[in-house]
């Protein structure tokens, strides 16, 4: 039986070298039951790390337990580096979901991007969930050459972008 988790003691901090295995475990377990998951999410995080493409990598801990992770990596828009980043993968251990851990990770990560003077952030995800952070879909921003209602952007220190978004090649890991 799992021990009770002290969610009141939730802390968000940058990833450390000793967190790698726990991040992989949490990411794999968080995505395992998801019908849209590819099963490669933990490998994507590892590939981003290996490529030096984790611009922001934060973990959530409750007591001594790592219970969540969020990654932010650079994107290109119309094949140009424009100072924009992708949010994801984001993962929260299944037994701690729906308690605000994901929201805390996202809010902290977006604040870090603002501090880095990032132009903005994009993601592929549920508009109903990510809309609460200010993300909006715009058909002028495309993914793989087509509009996608799940592709959303959040302007941070720039203007809204149009064009085709390309995520880091680590997202193509199989």
C-alpha cells in the first residue's frame, strides 16, 4: 500500500542529475493509461536532455518523493528560431493527479520562460485545460502544414506568431 503523500509540502525546483530515473518513472507511469500517449514520452524527455534541448526542466516534489516533471524545449516556426518554446511532456504521478501539481509545474515553467525573455510558448494539448493558462488555438499557426485545434500558443514577451511549428527532433524518437 502507498504511504500517504503530503501534497501540502509540494515544492517546484529545477531538475538535478539525480532526478533522471525518477523523471523517467513518473513520465512513463503518467502516460501509460492515456489513450493518446505514444509510449515514447519518457524517451522524448531523455532525448531532449541528451541533445541539451531542455531549456527549462522542473520537477515537483512532495517530501522526498518526485511526483511531477515538466519540460520546455525550443521550437522553430517556419524553419526559423524565434525564441519560442514548447511545453511538454508534462507528467504527474497517477496517485497525485488532480491536486494542482501539473498546474503548479506549468505556472512555474512559464514564469521561468518569462525570465528568459522567451517570445512565447506552444503546445499540443486539450484547449479546455490549457486555456486556463492563457493558451489559445489559432488556425494561422500550423503543425505539419495543417491547422490543428490542439496546437495552442501563449504570447509571453513577443507578438502572436503564424506559420508552421516544428518541435525539436527529439520528439520524433521511437
